[in-house]
C-alpha cells in the first residue's frame, strides 16, 4: 500500500497554504506536528480529495486520487476537527445512520456498528444520547464512524484537542492499534500525542515540512542545544528575554532553567537530554517573540 505526494501545493490568492510537499507513505502512523495555521488541515483535506491541489498530485498505488473518484473515497476514513453529529441520536442510531449514508445493508450495518462500538469502548453507552457524552466519548464515536467502511487510509485532524489526559491516553492506544494494517495520518500541535505512537513525524511550518523522521531521529537534531542552568530567581526576566526557556523549576530561592540555545548560555550551564518537545519549541521559537542572546 502506497500513498505518494508529488510537489503538492495549495495557494489561495497571495497565500501559499501548502508548499511543494513530496512524501511517500505506506502502512503505519504518521504525525503532522505544527502550530495552528501551519497547513496541516489543508494538506489532509487534499489527501482526502476535498480540496484540489493548485499544483502537484497525490497518488494511491500509482493512480491519481482525483481520477479514482468514488473508488478512492471508499478507501478513506476522515475525522475532521469538529465532526458533525446529531445530539439526540444514540451512539448506535448515529452509527446506523452513517452506515446507511455509506450504502451498507441493514444486517451488516448493525453487526459492524456493534463491533466498532466495542472496539472504541462505547458498547455500554450505545443506547445513550450523544449529547450526554464527554468530549473523549464523542471523539471515540467519531473514530468508530470513520471505520465503518474499513478504510485503508485513516485521517485524523486534531483528534485529541480538548480531551483530558486520561482520554488522550486511551485515544492514543486506539490509534496505535489501528495503524497496524493501514495508513494513519494524525495532525496535532500536542507533542505528547504523537511521540509515543507515530512511526514517522513531519514538522510543518508555513506550509512546508521543515523536518521529518522517527522520534529518535528528530531528537538527534536537538543534541547540544538544550542546557540546564541553576541561577537566582532575580535573573528570570533577563534570561527569558534573552533565551528560549522551555521550563523552570523554583526551589529554595534558586531556579533551574531549561534553556534551548545553539551555544552554552552561561559558563555554569550543563548539557541536558533533548526531547521532541524541545525540538518543537526550537522550530517555533519566534512564536514567543524570542530572540536568542538579545
């Protein structure tokens, strides 16, 4: 199974939302990591065939997806940031409704819906109205309805936004299972949601992929750029003005600063183990209007 993007670009008048992206994906979980407005949703909507690229093309198994039409759509499962649901429907009623829209027969639709509600942990709530569900339960229902047609390509746009930590952990476990035999593309700006499950990560910024690789490969890029420095609390304003501070811990009148900088910021600073979150902050440091060493 292969999904290939060849110089895919989307331009709106004077704004380039996605800029010449070329990547090849096969079975596994792929994380699109970037700030809001980085182009993640635009790219995913082009992969879904909802948007047409301004230039370049997307192919599945060597065939251009737009020319495949309904055949390609039958391979897709798409969960947008805010998927539409009917609050007065029960979970089972909603699944059967979506199944009917997909043209599934009554008996098979009921069987498949029941199986998927078990899969996402909603079997006991299947006769409860959706308006009574928590955000995590609604997201799990969203995943279930995307799986009705057993998609080969599953696309999830910010699926964990607004979920509490427990629901996010449960959601990640579900996604990890789903990525065993299909292409799963997951977009987020929450680092922890992808670092534990993604086979490969793409860091997107201003429509471009700045870097890609496994978590280990990406963390290698931040080696020798993360420092630990213990100083006085009185230094905090000056340090935050001059450097990118990823974290700080106050204790007994002293403050331990975790600083991301190309060079050792202070003679007393010692190297620290870099993380994917550090790399994310490194790439998006200007968002906090930080200018190193100013």
